[in-house]
C-alpha cells in the first residue's frame, strides 16, 4: 500500500498526529501492533469480551471518545495487528515492514513519503530476590490485563516500585475489587515537594488519585521498597523495608505483607528501535526532536513517549504538533499547530522533567540483589554471573553481555538492560537493535529472493 504519511503507533500521540495531518489534506496510514487503536493509556477491552462500561476503567474518557470518533469520521486508514519490525529509507520515501496478526509470520509493507514515529515507551523493572515468581507482574502489565482483558491478576496485591504509573494501577485494581495490601513508593514526599512549582499542574490529578486511595483505604508506604518476594510455586507475600535519605534499606525496618500479587515497576523507557534503525539521533535515551517534532532524519517525525516519558496529555500535544508539521512539509505550507497544544507541551514537558527527578529507583538497589537472583530472564543469567564478569574485568554492559549472554535473548535486553547496567555501575545506554521485533527467517528471505538464488 502507498500513502503520504505513515504513523507508527496508535496511542494518544499517533492518533492526535494522524487526525491533525488528515485534517490538513494528507493521506495517512496509522499502523499499530495491537488489535485496537488507543495505545497504553486508552487500551480497549478485546471486542469479544462485550464490555458494557469500558469507561469505568479509564480516566479522561471523553478525550478518547473525541479521538475515536474523529478517527472514524476521518479518511485515516487504520491498520491494526501490524507489528513493525523495521523502517527502510527507499527511493522517494520510506518502506515500513510489518508482520501481521498474532502469529507475526505474514509480512506486509506500507510505502510512504514521510514517517511519524509514535511508538511510546515500555516499563523498566529492576530485579530483587523472588521477582521471577508467578504472581509478580509489572505494574503496567496489571493495568493492561485489567483494561484489555477485564481480569485482575489476584485477590490481594502489593503495588510497588516508583513513578506516577503506580497511582492509576493501585486505584484501578482497587476499583476492580482487588484488596491492595500497600502502595509502596520508593520516592519520598520531600522529593516531590522540591519540584512543587513544576508539578503544580499535576496536583488535581494527584489529588484525585489520593482521594480514591483513601476511599479504598489503601495503605501508602512512601520511601519504602520491596526487598524480597516469597513463595515456592507462586507468590505468597513480600518483605518491604524503609529507605534512608541516601536510598539504602534501613536495617530493622523490614516487614512481611502477605499477598498473591505484586505489581511492580520502576519507571518507563522510550521505544527507540525504529528511530535508531533509521539513523535518528537520540537525546539521552529518547528520540531527539526539534520544536516541530522533526527528528534528525529528513522526512521522519517523532512524538509522545518515544521522545521522552511524560504521560498521555503531553503525547497528545506532541502528536498534534508533529502531525501539523508533517502535513505542512508534505504540502509545502507553513505548520499551523493549535496554540493550546504548544502551550500544553511547554508546561507538560516541565512537569515531566520534574517527575523524572522526583521519582527514581533507590540509589543502592543493587545491594539487595543476591547472587542467585536471575537478572536476564531470557538467558537465565544471575546477578552472581554478572558480578563474576565484572571481576574478570568487564567494564561496560556490552562486555558483560559477551561474557554472560545477558541481553542476548528474545527481549534483546529490553527487560534486563537497566539492571545489568546498574549492577555493573554503568549509566544505562541505548541498545541499538537492528530489528524492533523478532522476524522469521522466511520473511527476511522473501525480502530479497534474487540474493537467495545466487
Ligand atoms: C503497559 C503500560 C500501561 C500503562 N498504563 C497507563 C495508565 O493506565 N495510565 C496512565 O496514565 N499511563 C499509563 N501508561 C503510560 C502511557 O504509556 C502514556 O502515558 C501514554 O499512553 C503515552 O502515549 P503514546 O502515544 O506516546 O504511547 P502509547 O500509548 O504507548 O502508544 C504507542 C503505540 O505504539 C504501538 N507500537 C509500538 N511499537 C510498535 C511497533 N514496532 N509496531 C507496531 N506498533 C507499535 C503500541 O502497540 C502502542 O499502541 C502505561 C504504560 C505502559 C507501558
């Protein structure tokens, strides 16, 4: 299929971008691996579940209705179930390579003059003893089960880690009837207060969550962390402990909380694989963009959490600005984003920087990771093996990977990259993966049949 602009990712950023570009006369294809548009924030229940009131699990539902109805009324071609593994620069534009459906074996191509990357982010989870037990899920994973599958992961849960995502997860699970044994947040209120002015705009949202947590009588343990998950066949409880001001566990403060579910997350990281494959520059761990959301590669825009973690409202503003810029570039006109979107982006980016500084995993988390704790789940590499590699002289994540295989498995280091870097005492670095998804060899062979014959 051929189009003017292909938008990859149908979350808030991608939908806002598609609507803005289509409204300005651009032919748009909106591609996503999921079965429905909505992304993480507006994840929709599977159609077969017949959800009567999906809005009960969401906030800002009216915004979603506006986006959903806008898409239905527009000429945007929505291509769901398309898992993009690579975007290539070709003559006169770009080729998006995708795999179709849940099997991800059949290839599909979309040819476009311009590309807009709105691939969002993914959760970071740092290891601790017992974190691989059945019953331990990521915080976003618990939220995805609830919003997408209308199921809860257990009856009594601890929600733990750090970051603003823990609040909707705890309130969402409590609303669905799960008893929340505790919300365990490693950041303390003093850190949030330090960034008060930049976070002022987030106060109503925070107050709303606080009221819901109070209503459900959820105990809130600030400046605490989970030091161990317990159980043989599956999770039966966790040990939590208080942290000192330097981020170390305070001895003697440990206490046991019985639970069958631990929903844990330590913040989010941007998806940059497709952007890096295209040669786009990075700003830290996120795709670098200019004021119009243009990347360093002509014809490629990026918006939403791929360009930095900042929440759905920021993703919407950035998507709109990017869509306007892409449309203007394709039509040779001047971009005309709504002034409200520009203002919102400025304000929300300031809040995002403050939130990142306020919420951080405990500084000394590697001290709690015992040698027998699995760090890389795909290749079953323990913290002890990583430490042995360091003793052998490995000074960076890449050398640890070569000596231990940590990060060489199915997820290509998405889950363990931060953990290995933390254990090695290195700053987290971009992983540079040539493909964003595993690709069957047959699909690769079909791409270049003449080479296969020679
Ligand atoms: C699991 C999870 C749950 C979350 N739940 C909440 C919540 O309940 N409340 C909240 O405030 N915030 C939540 N967040 C944070 C949320 O991601 C953002 O605030 C918001 O959704 C960001 O919007 P976005 O458009 O940038 O990206 P997203 O909403 O993440 O959308 C990105 C889209 O890109 C698609 N995509 C990515 N890579 C590819 C590819 N290679 N091929 C095809 N499609 C691709 C994804 O399927 C996704 O639909 C959650 C995050 C995660 C990871």
